[in-house]
């Protein structure tokens, strides 16, 4: 995963600092400076799939701490803009209020012009860059109690000079006036200073701490001036922004995630694949229901045939085994002859006469076969009787009745 850190300027003409960091390799892939905000589109080409983290000038964001009434609920937050009306220079109707941490009855508030936020978001949108984390650079510097953090984004007098004076206090601007403000702050309250980039005209700080060391040499906790150049300025700001636990993009400016270009490219294919899957599932469901219906019809037809051929056979879940057992029982008939043998011998007679048995009952002890038979006429039944007698069986013919255009009669055959 890659992260693209971008520090935007206050105006379209300010330079844009950037850095691409690889979480996998734990190293900087590329970094640089764009001449103005119109060149942002170059970063989309350089890191098309990177997570974008934006850092904005602290001079455009006013950091305030508001003392809330005791046991104040969330509805009180809606009144904060009016509580700060006399403390901010901008029109509160044109300002956006983003909330930081609440510590006891103290609420951290960041104030920025809506127009400025819209300018940054529009610039990113024009460059096809998506960003859901926007942090002022003053809060992206490292914080340590009773320690001031300094960072310069260049060696020119006009280069951005960033100061973090406390957890929720900082200022940013040209070195010509921020250095004066820093000196006054140190005179009012001596504190340690850590500079995270090389500074020009830093002699006043060295002189100040030289005097402090002389005046407070007996104290072990005397303020110190320390330099820490372990990270590039944009790498330091990226790490600080990710750890800040604060985001200017809240409320109306909390954007929904934009689909990436790669998703736009494959979205149609994904939709078609989903449609094809749904159609396939519906088709398979219909097919399965059809198979179930056919299976039920076959089951009914099979049971009907079993009932016709073996009327005394009880219903069984395993019909094949039940029929085999019944056949085996019938084959073990008394008198040395079985029902199957008798039917096999009479098979040509059935074929010659067109007589069809509707039901068969076999008495193994008497070797007697009783059939309810159907024929087209009386002559067919009589012919069947004569042919069976010729085979050596004893045949008794019971009642014969007309049933439509067919003749139904009972035939008793003894082996």
C-alpha cells in the first residue's frame, strides 16, 4: 500500500510539496515540489492507487479551545460558533467549525473558511485525487509537553515556517514574522525547542538558549535546543497527520468515498457478471423445481405399478429391496414350481391372445395363481384358457363381465 502526502497552499499560486511513501517497503518512493496547484494532476499519474493524505497551511486554520458549561450535552456544540463570534476575525456564517478532542469541559475547535475548504477540495477533484483526511500542518508536527516543534519547508525567507507550541496551539507563515512571535513566546515562557529541519537565521535561538543555560545551569530540567533531521519534512508531516486523531473533513465536508478509475473501468463487467449469476441461479432453481416435479411424478407412477403388480406389498422407502424380497418369496413356492416359472411358461399365451393380467395373487401352499384379466373379447379369454391347459396347467374360469369395449374375467390356474 502506498500513501501520497500532499501539502496544499493557501492559494492556487503557492507551491505544492508532496511525497510518496511505501508501507510495504517502509521507504520513500519519490518526493518533490510542484510550482502551483494546477500541476496536481501529475501526482495522480505518479501514484494512481495511493491513499491520499492532505496537509494544509496552519495560517488558514484557527485553533481554539472552548470552555463548555458543566455536563454539557452534544447540542451545546451547535452553539460553539456563536460562543467564538468575538474571537475569530471571519464571519461565522462563512466559517466551518471542526471539532477535536473534548477533555473534561474543554472542547477543541478548528475554524476555517468554507470557501477555503471548498478551494482545496475542488483542486483535488480537478486532479482526480480522492482525499478523506485533511490536517493543518501545525497539528502534524510532533507534540511533546513543554516543547515547541519547528519545521521549515524551504531555505528561503518566504518558505513556510511551521510552529507547534502546544497540543492544540500553533502558527505558520513566513519566517520574518513567525520567528518574532516565537522569540516573544520563549521570553514569556522558556521551553525546550526541537527543530526538525535546517533553519537559516537561527542565531537568535542559539543565543537565547545560551543565555538560558547560563542562567539556569543548576537546573536539570532547563530548556534545550535540539535538532532532529531523521525524517524529510513531508515524511514528518505525513506521520504526524496520520497520528493527529483530527480531521478537518467533518459534517458537510466529510465526503463519500469516490469510486476509483479502476472500479469505473470494471464496474460494467462486474454488473454484467452479477446479472449473469442471478440469471443462472434463477435458471438452476427452475430446473431444480422441474426435476423435483418429474421425480414426484415418477415416484407416483412407480408406486402405482407396484400396487398393481404386488397389491399386498407394503409401502417401503427402498422399493427395489422390497420387490426383490417379494420376488424371492414368490420363487420359493410350494409343489416344486414357483409363480415366476408359471408366468414364464404362460408368456407366449399372453402374447398370442392379447390377454393382460390386471392383478395377480399367488397361493404358494396350493400352487395356485388367481388373475383378474382383461381381453378384447370372450374368444380371446377362451383361447388363452385352452393354450394354458395345453401347457399342463389346470384352468378354472370365473365370472366374465363386459367393461366398455373390453371383457374382464377371473382365471384360476393351478400348477
